[in-house]
């Protein structure tokens, strides 16, 4: 999940895998795969950076490295739950 900010200042978490597209006209609008729309304070570039950082943390954790906390305009992002490590394939087993 990534944390973004409503126009009224309250923060909320969004599953970035469910974001279909992001528009900036001039307010940034997240359009979800189910058609829900959320207008947020962050710029389109900031939202894209948070999504990229979230996905990088997932990959880092999958390879067993310790994730770093990312600080955004709404404070630190929550620590992610552990994920199963990616293992090399064993000769066809």
C-alpha cells in the first residue's frame, strides 16, 4: 500500500496494483480498476515515485535484503509484511 493525501489533508492508503491510471488536470486523480476515483494532493510524479518505491521494496524483500523506510509528504510509509524469498530452480524438480 502507498499513503496519499486527500485534498482535505487526511491520509489514506491505496493498493498501487489496483491503480489503472493517474490524471493531472490540474488536481491529481487516481482512477482505480473498479472505476473509483480519488483526488489527491500529491503530484502525478510523486504518486508514480511512491508506486515505484513500493515495488522496489517488494523486490528487495523477495531477495532477502532489509527494506528501508521511505519518507513522503505524509510521513513514513508502513513497513511491509515479510514475503517468501525467490529461490533458484533446482534442475527441473
